[in-house]
């Protein structure tokens, strides 16, 4: 499973693609596949230029 993470403070160049372990699911859990996700413009504004 992939994620985007910040390992340090900085501009968009510090964003890294991270390989994550697939979470363990319980009897009442489901795992969904996400093809795209939105980005909050406020979060983008908080990034250092």
C-alpha cells in the first residue's frame, strides 16, 4: 500500500512516496482501493514555498 508522507518540514520537494504495510483487518472491517484522493488547498498553503 502506498502513501505520501512528509519526513521533514519544507516545500513540495520533501514529499515522498512511502510503501506502507497493509493493515490487519478485523471481522467487521473492509479494505477499499483508492484510485485518487483530493488535496485540501489550505494544506497546500501551509507548505513552505
